[in-house]
C-alpha cells in the first residue's frame, strides 16, 4: 500500500529529547498511551504535546493525529520507533502514540521541543500571552474609573 501522508524526518537530538520528555512526564505528570487515548486527549484539548511513532503499521492507526493536532493547535512530533516510545513511558510493548497532558518535571524540555518543532523561540508565546492580557487590564481600569466617577457623582448629589 502506498504511503498516504507525509512523514517528517526527525533529527536525532529532537527524538532523544522527546523520549526523555516522555520519561519525565510519565514520572511526574500525566501521559495518555495509545492512539485511542491520544485522540481523546487531543479532542478534549488536554494534550500539551503529542508524540507519534513513525514505524506504525498499518499507518492508518495514527494517520488522523497530525490533522487533528493542527486543527486543535496542539504541537506534535514524530519519533522513529514505537518500541522505544513504549519503553520511554514504562511499557514492555510498543506504543504508536502518546499525549502528554500534564508535563510535570518535563515542562522545560517540552517547551524546548515545541520551540524546535514549530520554529518559534520559547519567548514568543510568552510575549503573545502578555499582549492578550493588556486589553483585559485596560478594561479593568476603565471599570474602576467608571465606578470612581459614579461614587464621586453620588457624593455630590
């Protein structure tokens, strides 16, 4: 059967960091194992990082995950071996995909992986978040000013 979707070649250092992040997240966070659990986690918006094995056969088992992750704006990456992915999360059997819901101690490593995969630096998401909060602060200040003006009006009346 012909390959029906494009797989991305993963650099060895990124794959090694990904396996290490999976190990750390398993020890101190929440990890969903398997294609079905990963799909549920992505659909519910709980996943912070999705890791997919490249050597899954049949590939249709995980084919839907990249599109679903892009739709939900969840970062995903590939690793070369489903056996190594299973070992990284403490299983004795291969694992086609995992979703890291809560990073725990792997948070820093996951941020590095996300920066490497998306091409954005780690500081950019923080800057975007600060800009989103500014309008909220301005709205709060306007509400305070209105409340102050009403209180002043009540005192004079």
